[in-house]
C-alpha cells in the first residue's frame, strides 16, 4: 500500500522555519539521506506557501515527480504542479491509487489538516541542534493525541538527528 | 564547574504536560537513566507549579537534595524546600558555589527565564513517541536563537529517545 510520509526538518523547539521564514539554519553540508528518500517517492503534496518557498531555490527542486499544491484560491497555471483545493479528498484518492509513496513536504497548515484526518502514515523528522524561539511551528492545531512507534533513528556528526516514526 | 542541566521529558510536539496537566503518557516502566542522573546532582530548582505537581506523587520525590522553588508570592514554609523569588540571581549564585550539578526540573516559565538568561549548560530531553496537540509547552517565549552541540543520544525499546545537548 502507498504511504503518506511527512519528511521534514525542525529545530529542537519544533519550528520548520524561523522568523520571517528563515531557513538558513538548515544543514545543507550533506545529503542526509535525502537522495534515497527522493528516489523512493512518486508524488509530492504541499501547501501554497511551501510551494512558493520552493520556487526561491533556484531550479525547480522536484523534477520528474508528480506534484500537487493545495490552495483555496485560483492560481495561475504552472506546468510543474497541479493545484487542488481539497487536501483530504485528493490525498485519499492518491492513497487509493498505485505507485510509489507520497511525500508531504509541508507546511504547518496542511500537516495539521492531514494529521487530524488520520492520513499520515510516517513521520521522518530531522531535528536540528538549535532552539529558534519563534517561527513557523511544525505542529499546530492538532486536535487529538497521536500515538507513534519509533521505527528508526539516525544520528549525524553535525548533530542532526533523524527520528523516524510510524503513526499507530 | 557546576552545571545547570534541564533534564525533562516531552512529547514529539514539545509539550511537557498535556491538557489539564495530563502526564499519564510519560513512560514509567523503566528507570531510563533517572537514578544515575539523580545521584549526579546536588541541587534542584523548579517553578511553583512544578513543585505543586511533585507534591501529588505520593512521597516527596527528591529526598536528600537541596531544593529551591521559585515563586513571586509568599508561600507557607515547607521543610523540604526553600522558596526564592529571583531565579536568575539565585541560579547565578548556585552556579558560583561548589557542589554537584544543578537540575532544572521545570516548568515552562522558569525554563524560558533561565534559557534567555544564558544560564543553562545542558539539555537532556526525553522525547516520547506521541503527539499531544495541546498542553504546557517546553519552550515558550524564548527570545533568541540558541545553538547546541549534540553530546549523546540514547534510544529505548519503548520508543523513547533521549537527546542530550550542550548549549554553546
């Protein structure tokens, strides 16, 4: 069965970006398993703000993958992505389909919608050795307790820790 | 030199207690290194709410240790603890003194005051495999970025992960 995987980085205090969207604290000195993960997924889903951030990276960072962007508003067409306005419905459809796993890229709002809907199967969180104090929280407006099983953990010499959970 | 160590447990989404102070999700099936840590410290400091929670545990959980409780209000005497109203000043004094390390037990408010004052040397955080969604946050009102060095990590079969950081 296809899985929906939240693969994301945060500070120790749970921010995915600092003040004014600052992501300069994210480690980029190594691949940290990204290449292998990217090869394992077939489809990406993300919110509109996350999409807009990805457009600032220079080249399009997700070539060759099916990519859906959730937005409630009309958006001018972009050949690299499809826009959709009902994340729960589309995610359910994608999960029923065949193919490689689905990467939930972010951000906060879409993560909370899909966690609350019980649609996320795994969380792979890269905890950075920093406390940011403010910014965009990874978890916000989660309306229930969610139990998980720790599948794996990986530590890097930079101090990065990858926590890999399965949602029960 | 004496160190101030924040030794504490949280959910993956950074709560030290759930709604209505719920701590039923904390693992208590093993010692998880607590006994060794408790033997290594000489003094405990905590906020008043944390103190009040500790009084509900049955017997006094911190026998044989010097214990300070921070409160802005008058408090009726308690032979097991000393009350103090200036956490930064007292902590600085304690750190200048001799003796075993100091355990910062909690909670949220006192952690933020001492982190912002740059007085915490190490964080040992027990991340539980659960998302609570709401409750008392571990980190709140932190007013600056704090860089850390990962010293050690320990994983338990229950899914508990201990992240041990040194603050730079």
